[in-house]
């Protein structure tokens, strides 16, 4: 429930940050680069603040966050195929190393193929399972709402933890306000910055209200979940010995498809998580590029690559709790800095939104012309 709330509240911040990412983007080596560091420096004229964000983002996406994804891969693959985490970690690190050494263009080519394919299969599976359990949807919704507001005595006393968990996982899932999405938004080529902002805002609903909700329904339909208090005591222990994470989904899918369920989820999650790690590298490299500008440093670039590969390996070997704790630190640091920036710059987005709406009312396809507004430091929109 609280993830749904965050989706509705966070979509506006997603629109603002993506629009700013587009507005203040730059061209580097024939490719668009942008993100919070760029719009902080150009929009707020604050280089120190921009560098602080860039450094925090390099550490977060280069070390703190990848371990969450690799840990999820290791847990899912070990559960489905009984493969040692160290083997999984070495394999993932080798494949990732080959891709990131190929550069940003190779990352985009891999993602263009993998993401639509894996998303389509996962969504199809979710639709089938929801269809098979359609009559149970009212009961599941009742459970979600009663748990969120503690009207169910079973979950009473942990409503604060539920809110905290929902907020953290909601932001982690849809990235609204986190500061990672503007990097991808800046790479797009659109006629008006607001167009990319609206796409980003809509993606928050798709991610949380559709994909995450479908996953939750699959788990709740089958009862394949555990509930723990913050101190580790079990309130619900339906699947003993299984930690909170991807295995809930594997057990849920296996309940409907015993032969293929666990393996399918492991493969789908591996593809999801692996492309996310590639995106983290792209974000970290974008911020390193921002700090170096036109200079090139092979030492720093290889240092970044080594750091993310080490993070992936560590994530496969550590506990899920440790991986998520590191990830929460990274998300929190970036989000606080980014939210301050978008609050200070939101007036520029309102100006662009007014321009967009005026053109739509005239029946024209909105095209941003900066000569009408003379916004400073938006070189890509003065061409």
C-alpha cells in the first residue's frame, strides 16, 4: 500500500527531475549526458554542490547499489539451480566486465534487446497467475489495506515499519526523486523537455502500480511470504528458513508452475538485475565524465570499473540484509541531495510545462524554443 502512495506522490518529482535532466543536458563524444550534477551546476550555479552530488553518486551507483542486485541474482539462482554464490559472482563479474569495457554504446545495445524481452515474459506470467486467481483479488486487497493501517491485529504494532519499508522500497523500485532516472532521461532525444518528464512520470505508475503490484498479488495469492518485526521476530512464518526477497516470488510462481516456476523467476530476475547494474555503471561513468569534463583519465575509469565489479562479487557473497542496508544508504544520500536541487529548480519546470500546455492547446506538437525564455546554460536547446 505504501509503495502505491509513494508512486502517486513521487511521480511529480520524477517529472521534474527528468525534465531538468533534459533541459541541462550536454553532448559528450557524440552522446547526450546529463543528470542532477549537470542541472545543479548549470541551474543553481553551484559547482561545489554539483561535485558533492557527483561524488556521492559515483560511490552509490559504483559500489553501494550494485551489491543489492547481484545479491538478488545469487539468492534466486542458488535457490533454483543450486549453484554456489562464488561461481555466480565470478560469472556475472566477467560478463559485466566485457560489456562495460565496450563502453556506453554496448550497454545500450544489450539493454535494448534484454529489457523488452524479459519484461514481456514476466508480465505475461503475472497476468496468467492473476487470471487464475481472479476471485481472490478482493481478499488480497483487504489484506493489503488492513495491514497498512493495522486494523488486522496480526500486523498491529508494526505499522511504522510497514510505512518505512514501503517508502524505501517504493523509491528504490521506481527511482522517483532518487536522482538516478535523470541520467537516462537526459540521453533521450525529444523536441520538448516536458515530453521526457511525462514519460518518466508515467513509468513510475507502470513500475509500481502494475509490475510491483502484480508481483505482490502473486505472492499473496499463494501465501508464500513471511513477516518479521524490526527486531527479527516472526509474525507470519509461512515458508520457514526463507529470507525476505526474490525467493518469495519463486515460491509463489512454483505453486502454479512447479516445474518451470523457480527457474523462470531466477532467469527473469537475473536479466532485470543485470541490466540495472549496467545502468548503475552508466550513471557512475556519467558523473565521472562530468567531473573530468574534456579530460580523460584511464586510471580513474579503470578504478570505477574495478569498484563496480568488486561490488557485484561482494553482493553475491554477503547477506541480503547487508546488501539492502548498503543500498538504502546509497539511495538515501542521493535522494536527499537531489530533492533539495529539484525543489530549488521547480519553477523552471513549471515554466516549461506552461509552454508545453500552450502549444498543445493550439493543436501543435510542442517544440521547445529557448529564445522565448532565454534560460541560461541550456546549450543543447539553443542550437
